[in-house]
C-alpha cells in the first residue's frame, strides 16, 4: 500500500512538472523513446545507424543534414543516458520558466546548432594547424543534448537572482572546463562550447541593455574559490574513471594511478630494454585496493580544504598552497624519471623529456595560476586556527611520519644486512647478476624507496616479482605505511580546518574571555568586538579589554572598552601603553563621548564619525502624525499576510537560510563596491547563538526582508538590543524595513529599556554637536562630510540616517579619537582596510570615480 501510494504521488508530481515544462518533458520522452526503439540504450547507436544519425563533418558532406537534429537524442551508454536525462530535467526548465516554452525551444535548438558549428570550425582549424588533441576530434561523430541544454541554461541565467545566476554560471563553466581538461573527449569540448556561447549571449544582452556586471561579495568570492579547489580535487578522479582520457591534464592519471617510480625495478627484472612481453607480465590489469585508497586521499584532503575555504579558514588556504607546490615538485620528479628511465634504441631520452615537458606544461601553468589566485585573495580568509592547536596537530603528523619511516628503514637495513648489501632492492637500477652495493648506494636506494612509498600513488598488486626477497613485515609496511600516513594526514587536516575552534586573539581563550567581558558591560556597539578578524587586549586582571584590528602600524580599536563598569579609563591607558611598547599607533573608533575628558587630558583629538540613534521602547506607541509611515507599513504587512518571525541563524531551515543568503547577495550586487565590514555585519556575523534575527515572511514562505539584533549588557544585565544587519529584497513590499523595526519595538519593549538603530556613518549631524569640536578638527569634519556626500550614491549613509529619523530617535554622537594629525593618512588607510577588506583594483577605480565625480 505504501509503495503504491508513493508511486501515485510520484506520478502526480511528474505529471505536474510535465504540464509546467512541456518542452523538458518532450525532450526527455523523445530521448528514451529513441533509445529503446533503436536498441541504443546499452551501447549507443550501431555503426550503421551512427553514420545516418550522427553529426560529423563527413555526414554533413554526404548530405545528411538531419544529423544535426537527430544527434540530440542519442548518447553512448546507459550512464550517459542517465546523465543526459538529469541535464535536461534540471537545466531546460530554467529556460522555460524564464522565456516560455516556444522561446526556450528556440534557445535549445539554436544553441545546439551554434555549438556544433563552432566545434567543427575549431577542430578543423586545429587539424590544419597540426594540433593533435582538438585536431583529432575533427571526424568524431557528435551525439547528445549536452551543448543545447548548457546553452539554454546559461542564456536563461539572467532571469535568476544575482546569487543563483552567478552560482549557476560558475558551476556549469567549472564542471565543463574540468571535464575538458581532465577527460578531454569531444562531448566535453562540445558542452563547454555550448556553455561559453550561452554566456556570450548573456553578456551581449547585458551590454546592449547597459546592465552593470554585479561585483560578488567577500563571502561569495570565498565560495567561488572553494568551488575552484573542489573541481581541482575531483579532476584526477575523473581521469581514473574515464575511458582513455585525452585532455591536457590527462597525464595526472599516470602521475597518480600509474607507478612510474617503480620503473627502475622493472628494468632490473627485464634488462636494459623493456620488451612488450616483459611489460605485459610486469604491469597488471588491476591495482591493489590499498593503492586506490591511498590515491584518493589527496582528493579528500583538497575537498576538506575547499570546505575550509568556504568558511574563511586561513589554514585551509595554506594547505592548498602547499599542495600546489607539492604538485610542482611531483612534476619535477616525474620529469627526472622520464630522463632516468629506460629507453629503447629508437626512443631517445631527450625526446621523452620533450614529450613529457609538453604534456606537463599546462599542469604547471594551472598550478601556478591557482596558487597566485589564492595568494592574491588571501585577505578573504581571515579566520585563524588557534596556534596551540596547529602546533599539536603538526607535531602529531610529524611524529607518525618519523615512526613509520624509522620502522621501515630498520626493517630494510636488517634485510639488506642479511643479504650482504645485495639483493634486488639494494641493487635498485642495476642489471641482474651484479654484485652487492656499497652502504652509501644502499642508503640512496632506501631514500628512493621511501619517496616512492609515501607518494599518494598505488602499488600494483602484481609487482611481487619486483619485491622478492623481502620479509612479510617489510612488504606489509611498504604497501600500507603510505595509506596509514595519508589517512592520518586527512584526519589531522580535517581537525585543523573543520573541527578546531577558530581564535581571534593571541591565545585560545581570548574569544571566550571577551564574550564574558561584553556580558559584564559595554556600549551599544560592543557586541561587534567579537567579530572576525578582531584581536583583543586585556588588562592584567582580565576585568576589562579592548578589541582592535592591526593594519600596518595602526591599532584600530572599535566600540570602546568592554568589561567591568568603571574600568574603561584604566583600560584605555593600558592599551595606549601596549601600543607604545610595540611601536603601534592607537586609534579609538566609534566610541561615545564618555571617554573624551580622559583622552583629551592625554592630548588626543576627536572627530565625529557617526550618529547612533536610540529608541526608548517601553510604553512606546505608534500614535500621532509623525508615526504615520510606521502604521502604514504595519497595516500593509497585515493585508499581505506578512508576519515577523523571530529566530536564531542556527535554527533557520535550509530553505530560509538559502533565501537569506540570496537576499544578502542581491543587495550587495546592486552596489558598485563590496559591502562594508568592521562596524557593519553581514551573513557571517548572523551565525551567533546570542544574535536574534527577525524575518518578514509571507504566507508562501517568501522572504521580504531581514534584520539582526545584537545584545547590549550593563552591569551583567541585558539592557538593550542594537540593530545591525538590514536587508530587503528588490521585490519586497513598500515599507518592509519600517515593518521590521516596528516589529522589533513591539517584540522587545517588554524585555529591555531601549533599542539602538546603530550608527549612521558619515551622515549629517542633526543636533549640531560638532560645534564643540576643536577648530583643528573642523577641517577633518568637512573632509568626512565631503566623503559622505561622494559615497551617498554607493552606500546611502545619509538615506539610512533619514530612514532612522522616522522613528523619532534620540541621537548620540560617536567619535574617532586620535593623537597626532600627522597619523591621519595611516589611520585612513587602516579604516579603508577594515571597512573594505575585499577591495580589489576594480573596486578602487570605481571608488575613485565616485569620489572624483
């Protein structure tokens, strides 16, 4: 009964999908109908049928023009039919939803024709130029709907939101390029051409309409780099699974799954000339399971590091860079083996070296490019693993390696000593019948064996002849110690990248201590001190502290002292002394006026940088003319069925978390510069169990807007909440943000005395407090006013201040305190680095144009 109900439910779902996407349903049905009716499901079309229905240059010259259409509905094997079905079912509906069935069909078939034309042109040019890889595809029969589906999906990507548009393009281009580079079959090349042509159509349409290309946020750039590393990791596995890979990176298969370093032992068994009979006897058809497992571990390590990059972990970045450098070292060793390996009379070593060099150059260039790209983006990965944890994990890995190497070396030396420094292993590289070797030569042979043993490449199961004369313990350790070491490395990397708790300060307990001090007391912005990548300074008793970022020689402290009330002035003095001892320039940013008398006595100057807006919510009612906008927003939300949902980020369902990420990315993409940091939080700062989130959700679960609220403590008691994250969708109802702030008033007024709408950076001063600022700082104030006006079209600081003024707030000025006007250029650079950590050269040019304009 349950199976029948599930089957009926699936039938209803499939029928509904078919009604919504008739083109997709028709293509899938035609694919399987043709496969079953022509007997092509198991091994593709027969040779006679392929000549009639395939799309290749010879068929077109013979007048079989219909092959361009019929080739869509044939592929080569059951796995390819399953893949083509998934590709059609996932990608073609994107075009149908965006453009309708008729235009989607035009995109599908037109994209297929354009891709075939481009493929034939490229392969013919390559063939005439003498290029063997692409030129060798000139006469391949082309089958499958891959380029048509990829073209249609890429062409329809502008209809998606900014976040999913970028992710779709990155995924399709990344997977297509990976298949081309590592597998290199004609179907993969044809699919990549379809994806590129679809992307070109998107760009042409965007350029014609004057649409500006959105700049990805820091978080999304991390995701894209993580995707790049993940594709890099699975590439060698694709070469192992593919039948006769021929792409530019297909040689990785030989480096990872072919035991070339054992060639000297084969030469010892077979003599100077490796005859076909000897090679056939020495190289088995299958590799050992232990070897396969060992070869897969570097892929798993890179996948773990890709997840670490997504989380912003610096240790993952360092490991990936080390892997790229290790790959370059492995390539160098591979070239050495080509030179030192055996060669027949008509195959000279220089020719082997040149051939290997030609095949290895693309891998070298790619490894260097990826390493450079990650190094240039190192600022995107600020999350550090505690130094003590790193030391312990590194010591554990090094200790295990020493134990394994020592154990195997002892067994090896004992075995060779029994044989009088002779035997096959000691004579590595010597012809049969040669005498024993000297201890120095034996040591060199041991070194070569150790290198071979710990490379992540499998030992063939049939190489027992090359290891005869070994003890059982020696053979077992030689076969398994590489697997043991690499498995341990995988576990240690996972612990360092994923399991180890990140640290913000100089020691592991700094974050916990800072969180405890913020709960003792602080200002409205004090919870921001717990954000990455802030460091901490604490007094000697651990009762007060300050958070700061180090940029150059400037220690940029934010939000003022935290900790026991009344300890603020002494904490400031201690921090100034700490900066003096370490030749740092102290700067206190976004700090209230409470510290001004103390800092003024120490010769500091100040300039107003923001206006904090505060609402006393107890007893607040939205009555009167001045609250008309708020009442309108509440009434509109009620009519539309929009409700305020309070939650924590960890409690969000995956669908709502995905919507929230898309909302944030769409908001960021509407701006020509990246989103700000330092005192303005993003998605990463929401993932905190003490931060509350308010979502505006309608009856269908659609997200219209979101806000986050940071707790504020005084004398260990929760006294307020501070607004931080504010995002609304482009299609949300008018007044969505007013609704969210009003909902916060109604929700929190029974819990706290006041809420803060946070600061409005570089906004005008509505209460005239700048009159109290020294004349020497008035010039700096005017400069900040000019910067605020220039950046208003980009970030809308003053529009934000006007929005907050609708709630009739109480204003509190926030200041930047500095000691010497000559330090202002360095402080300005530090502020730019803190607020815009992901600023690229493209962003700098846009910022310059905004300021000049």
